[in-house]
C-alpha cells in the first residue's frame, strides 16, 4: 500500500504538471479543497483523474468515486478524500 504522504506528494506533482499555467499554493493538507482552494473546475477534475491514471499506469474508478460524493451531497473534494481513494486503488 502506498503511504498517504507519498500519494499527497504524487498528487501535488500531477496537479502542477496537468495545469502548468495555474498558481497553486505551496502548502496543501488533507483539508485542502480541489475546487474551493485549488481553483479547479469540474472539467479539470476529469483531466486530473485521467492524469492520475496515467501517473499510476492504470485506469482508476473515478466515476464511482465522484458518484459517491454526489450521492452524499458533497460539492467539492478534499485532498484527504482523494488520497484515501488513491490508497485504495493504487
């Protein structure tokens, strides 16, 4: 299993690579929101999902992950939620 710290570092690198023209905060945490704090749009989340699959070399079930978030009424994703999802699937 990949550690949460390693996944968070991977995630930061993938976000910076996928969106090189954006200015992201240097410090992020489990509570950092993908849309609210990083400024990504919903279409950017789709791009991020694809880039993470490429980074880890396998397709990831992001559709099911996002559906679960919508069903519970979440309107944003925290990096902690994303890290836990990746821990379960990489």
